[in-house]
């Protein structure tokens, strides 16, 4: 396929913008970031889009694929975000794009609750096969992660006849009224939006880096369970909802044994154990689902993000008897399990299987782990490297302490953006870099992106260990 540059964007001989697998895999800057066309678009955005919708990097995208995104000015940026773990199979992966194209030409919508279709059923069958556990499972398909979490709570309440829900410090579960109550971080997710739904209780998380003294996972679980028993009561508790690796809270990996102990306690007391795998699911952490790492089998599991290659789809999957506890008509929604999104999901799942993206995520994790630990050895501002598979993070602190340094994290993030690498920060304290590259990114591009991150620490003036020792 021949190509040329048209208006700063690479196109084929027919003038079509190159995207997906055909997009050249390199970082290439032709203007400052953001460029003039992006800036003009951003002025239009400011005039027409609610100010409540913020943008991390106002470089407007024209094409994307593999490990790059190309903006309207023709700049090719390395993607270490994957749309927040959504485009794990890449943007416009062939099987996703082909499935969507076929479905769009057949029909775009009927509402499954009015006139059903096979794609919805097929996605639910795949979820039953892929999610942990050999028990009989059923699913409901929805539109977003928050909607999945909210429905999981509804299901658990009906199945148990109880009202209370326990979540954890640093958790993020969504932006609806109930999921805002379940989310820990106030700004920007909750500030000013209350009052929130009741009967939501918060337990202490296992956060090894910030524990005042070393504590094993089972001990951290006992601490949480004691709080639950004393302040809520098992007899009142419908569900525990937890991210196996916390996402927005800072990619917090609980100590080994924490999740199994909670799961066992839930089983003993008839409490529904809900794994929120919206960010961790679909090969992201090196397993199909993160709770598999310790053999945890949740009663219900919520999924979204990586499930459908970029189209809006979410699900609650769980034990058949729990899922069937809800009365007919109690679950659903006009767009839930849209046929086009279902076609995308089937294509994404097939791609994950064919390319063994779980193994690929483990390989990416080895590369990122090596580079990030090398970075931590050089810069004492990196308090911890953590994560699993292609879900890795570094926590930025004042050297020699665990005091968060959101200012340095923000400065490094801005430099990465200006140098053509798309990075994300997160964390309750705003001081954590999270790395979520597409699982189809090539090694050389990933290495280059991480090299830019290292250069950004130097450019931001982060002291090296040698400099810190001299000052000390």
C-alpha cells in the first residue's frame, strides 16, 4: 500500500487515513504538542463541550493502531495508556473492525429486551467460559463499568436479602450516584455531587507501600474483616466489592493472601464476593482476570474496558443461582449489549486468544518492570514500582520518605506529553504513574516510550541518588 502525507496525516493512495495495523509504528513529531490544528479544535471544544469534561492532553487524534496514536497535525505519539486499558487489542484491530462492519450493515439496534439476537448470547457464553471457576454462570450485558458495578450490587442485594455493601480505601468504581459513594477519592469524582447512596461502608485496604509496619495479606484481611464485623455485621452485608489490583487509586497490589482471605470469609457468611475487574480484566495483568493470580473465584465479576476493543460494553457475570435471583425485567437497559458492541467483543476475544495476549502482557510486564526498576535505582523520588503484567505503576514521593510528590509527577507527565509519549497519572494523592500500553505494542516502541519517561525525570529536575546522597 502506497502512502503520502496529506495535511500532516498519512493516507493511502485513495486518500484514506491510515489506521489500525497499517499505521507506521514510530514516534514522529512534526509540530509542538499540541499542534496548531489541535489547538484550534480545542478552542471549539471549549466553546461547545461542558467544562466539566477535562482533557489530559489536547492533541486531537485522527488515527491510531498498534502502539501509536496520530494527531490531526501529523504527530505520531507512543501510546502508554490504551484509552485507560480499553484498546488492549489495538485501535481498529482487524477482527474487531471486520465484525463491527458486518454488524453495522446487518442492523445496529433492536433492544435485546424487545427482539433478541445471537451476538448477545455468544458474548455471555464466552464470559462463562473465560471467567474464573467451573460453576454454572450467567451474565447481563450493559454499557459501562459503573453500570456493571451498580447492577452487581443490585443483584447481590436481591440474592441475599441484605442491604449493606463494603468497599475499600483508595477504591474507584464509577461516577453514578451509587458508584460515587463506593469510590474513595473526592476530587474530581465526588466533590459537590452528594448526597450519595447509603449503606456503603469503607474498609482498610492492603497497601504494602504505605503500611506503618510490614503486614501480611492475611493479617490485613483480618483487620478489614474485624472492622466489617464490628461496624456493619455480616448478617447485614450483601456484598464486598473490590478491585483485585486497584486502578485509579494507584495500581495498588494487595499483599499476597489478602484477596483469598476476604473471599473465604464471604463464603462462610453468605456474602457475595464481587471482583471489579473492569480495568484488570481481559489479559491486562498476564491472566485473563487478575483474581486468577491467587486462585480466587468471585461470586460475581464486573467487566468493561478491554472487553470490546473500544466500543461501549460491560457485563456482570456470576454464579447462575445468584444471577437468576433477580425477577424477570429487573435487569437490562435500552442499549445494553448493543449488537455492534457485541460483534466488537467477539472479535476482541478471538484476537486475545489467537495472539495469546495474556502471555504478551507478561512479556510487556517483564520489559516495563526491568526499565522501571532501573529508573527507581537512579531516582529516589520513585518510592515503589508495582503492578502485574501490562499494568504497572511507579509511585512518586519526596526522596527518603513516603510523602507523595504530585508536583513532580505532574511535571514529568507534561514533559512526556510534549515529547510525544502518552502517559497517565492516578492515585489518591495524584502521585502515581500508571502504564497501560496496548498489548499489541512492539518491544522497540515500548522501550522508546520508557526511555522518554526516564529523560522526563531528568528534565523535570528530579534528583538522582548520587545528588541526594551529596545533599544528605
